[in-house]
C-alpha cells in the first residue's frame, strides 16, 4: 500500500512538471513576440486636412501604436506621403490610408474644380456648341431662349432671351478632359460639355436647360469682363437706336415724281439700303391741320391699360386714327422714350 502511494506521488510530480514546463514555454514565447512587436510608428495628420489639399511635412506627425494594429493599409514613411493630395477630408490624428490619397490631380477632373464651384454637364450639339470647336480650358457665356407660353388665348410669358452665366471655364467635352482634332471629328450629334459653375448659378442653368434652349458663346482669350444685361423680349428687337419703336406695319407709297423728290431731299435709308420715306414729312400737313383744330377744342383724359404686344403707335392709331400722334400720349404721360410695359396705365387726351 505504501508503495502505491509513493508511485501516485511520483506520477503526480511528473505530470505537474510537464504542465509547468508547457505553460512556461507557451507564455515565454508570447512574451518574447510581444516585446518584438510591441510598438510601430504610424504617420497621422497633425491638423484637419481638406479635400484636394497637397500633403506637406508640417501636416503630419509620427505616433507609436501597438504592433497588432493592421498598418498595411496606411502610409508609414514620409517619403511615400509628402507631395500627394487628399481625396477626402482627413481629420487630425487620423492615419493616411492609401485609398484616401491620390498621387497627382493634374489629370483628374476633381483637381480642377475651385472651392465654391461645381462641375456641371449640359447637353449641346454642333449648332449650339460653337460648331464643335470648344475645348477644355476655353471660357464661355451661356444664353437661354425661352419660347412663348400660352394658356388658350392668354399669354403667360412672351418669347425671351437672357444671358444666364458669364466667363465659365470648360472642364471637359463628353468623357474627355482633353480633346484633340481626331476626337473632335468623331463628335456625335449630341454630346456633353462639362462646365465649372458657381454653386449659386447651377439652379438657373438647370432650369434654363429644361424650359428653354441654351446657346454657348465662346469668349476671346483674356476677356474676363462681366456684362450687365437685362434680357430681351421680341418687342425690343423693334426698338431703334433712339429708343423708338419701329413701325412693323409701314405704309409704302408709289415712287411718283412728288414722293421721289421728297425722298431724295430727306436722304434717309433703312438698314437694307432701301430709301425710306420720313414719317414726319409724309403727314406733315395732317399734323399741322390737326394741331390747329385741337387748340380750339377742349380735351379730356381716358385711362388706357397697356396690353401685351401694344405699342404707343398702335395705341395712337386706336384712339386718334393715326399712328403719328403717339407724341401726344408721350407728352401727356411724361414719357422720355417709347418704351411701355404690359399693365402700365396711360392717360390718353381726347377731344370732348
């Protein structure tokens, strides 16, 4: 019995020794590995770095981190990171992950856009896009033509045109940031022109493209002037240099010897080079006669509300039977020129 107890004791001691050795070997090896991999150096941002910024040495600092941290996706050397650009904002203390950094923005569209601007594409063709002669780096103006809109017989708004943005840079044509002659010859009927637009102009361009027709105008080199325009309605095409409405329904007389002599004396020609009879001379006698009679008669005033498309000459014809008396309406209303607008109230002096 005594021998059995001794044997059990010896076996227990043996097992205990083996377990102790195994535990020592296991933890000893891990401790050595921990000492070898305890800390590694990692480059992090020393401040918040905005998107598209070039990374400089002053933007970085080195920290030590535990070796089990997966640093394979991060830059660990200054030589790898300095001079590159951020693809997204990097916060202070964050490491530089490789997918968040780009080597060079020179050939990337995102690197060409200034702060406060956006790259926006519009659809154009050969006729509205300067005969396909645009190229990246050009500067253009955008005009929109909005056709007349009606509701039955009611005109919601007339035909109009307006310059909507000025001096914007062309960033790309279709999918190409650069476009050579061979590519230009293969340009399709419709293609995209990508422009650098001010954020505040994008809504206007988007609306104009969807309700009207956009025309692109190429600017000359080094012309950064901004022009103040107010848009144009169809009536304004009929205004002459003296701000007078042209007569769009002229009355032509035969060129007999009397009128031919008067025309030669006036020496007036229209834009086409054709001789035009002076309105004041044609009805000079009529004006004199009417002036004499009007002095002897009292007058009263009628209020006329201007309708869309009306002119002073047309209103004069309506009330006086002659378009030549529009000057009386101007005088009664203290008008400096022939411009009137829809809804304007005019005093019309008429005989009692």
